[in-house]
C-alpha cells in the first residue's frame, strides 16, 4: 500500500470511529409527558413495528371509563356506557347487565348498526362457574340462560350524546363514542386482555 492510500484509509477509519460516538436523534417522548394532556381520548403514537401485543384494557363501571394501558403504563382513556341502570354483574341472558371479570378480545368486526366492534370471550369458564353457582343458590331461575355476544362497540354515529349523558342503552355491551371507537378499533389487536370491574 502506498503512502497516499494509507493516509486515505486512515482518514476513513477515523471518520467511521468518530461517527460511532455521535449521539443519535431521539424522537421518543419523555416518560410521563403523555399524562400532561387531558386523558380522555388522548393517546401516544402507536408503534406499528411491535409484533407483540402490549395493550390491556380496564373498564371501570363506576367511573364510566375504558382505560388502555401498555408496557409504559396509561395509554388512553375513553368514556363509555353500559346496559341498564343497574351496574351490577351480569346474572343471566336478557338482564341488560355488563359482566364483571377478566376476558379477552376474540374478534374484530364491523357491525351493520354501530360500526367497529371488539367481541369479548363472554361467557368464559369463570362466567359459567359463577352462573352455575347462582343457579344452585336459587339466585336465578333454573331455566335461565347465560347469554353471549358481549362486546365493546360504538354508538350509532348520531347517538354519541348517550355517552355524554351517561345514558346506559346497550343489552350488556360496553359502548364508546362512534368517532372514538374507530380510533380504539384501529390499534387494539385480537387477544387483548380486558378487565371489567364494578
């Protein structure tokens, strides 16, 4: 190798080494900054490159809120409504109550009346266990059925007022504003755990 080529080679190696120590641009939001904005229907940018589902949902009946969490903590909050005025645990088919418990999303679909829908795995094993215990104790009739088809779904487009007025109108499902449900539906995957609590 001649002297000129050696100088060029040394220069390139030095440049590569220097570039390795230049700090990269960090576009990530500072931890905790997401909580500075009002929580209702606010969320961080969704990471499209994540292969694993890091989301889980907690629905508080007493607060009329659906909260989404990820590995960093709180992610978004949506106001919701339920079935009838009685916010107790679902006892049987037709009582219009929203069930308490731990579930998961098993299907995403577009409903012909209220659009985006996330179907829950109700009834699950725990639901059947509670239902059968209540039958044995005489809390519900022997002929009662457990029901099914519990989902998180939108209001009709012109009926978002039901959420603002805490008007429980469903048959036991959880209802989110039509415009906000489209957002929730866009990033929540099948398999997401959902806890519904009193």
